[in-house]
C-alpha cells in the first residue's frame, strides 16, 4: 500500500482518464483510496504520477528515454494535457510527455575488495578534497569498516559512508556501477 499517497495521480479500468488521490483509509486489515467521491481498492489502481513538487526527475519527449533526456525540477502534473509533466529549469517552465524518477548510476559497495588494500586505492574526500589511502578492512558490529590514512592521520569509515563522502581520484563515485553508458 505504501506506493500510494494523497496527491498521487492514478488510472483504472473502472473510470476514464486520470484522477488524483484525495484520501487514504488504512485499517489494520483493509485499505481503500478515495478519488473524487468514490472509494477504490488499491489493487484496481495504477500509479501514473507520484513526483513531489521540487523533486529532480528525468524528462523526455521519447518514451524509451534513449535520446534527449533532461534532468529538471518537477512542478506539477496535468493529466488532461498531452505534455502532462511541468518542470522548471534555469527559471524557465517546460512541459514534457514522459517523465521518470532519476535512475541512479552507482550504488554503495556492499562488500569490500581486497585489491583496494593491496593496490593502496586513493580516495578523495568530497568535502575537503583531501586524499586518503585505503590501508585496511575489518568487519565490526555487523558492518564493514574501512581504515584510511591521509596526511599522517588514520580513520575508520563504514563502507556505506565512503560512497556518500568519498570519490575516486578521477572524480567517479566510490561505488558499484549500475548503468553503463
């Protein structure tokens, strides 16, 4: 049920067009969703638009998103229009036919690699720009910890933290590649 929230736009075989969700009634055993004056079972509804105002999304005029893909700030959705997704970019308003959530290209590593220590992999702190070398790996309190050394200082960081705070020397994220370009 958590895929629906008030304000989302849905469609169904039970009505024409697209309607916004007005209310959600969740009991411990049942759930119904109000659209206009009628209540529906969530199983008969298909989510059309669940972006929130200000969210960064990818937009295109092409359904396959293979060319002309732009990242813009979502403003509103107009189900009656052919170009339903309204965005703002550089203070200009645009309308698009297709939109999707931003597809992440990298994700945090879940397991460390021995080669990082063996090769003395250098990471760059995104905030300070300081270089740090991976000098060790340990498993503590059910999480992987990475030991780093930089400018005569040593520190330990959780593997997930490295993805958020560090990059490789070439600027690439310190994570696993999900989407090859």
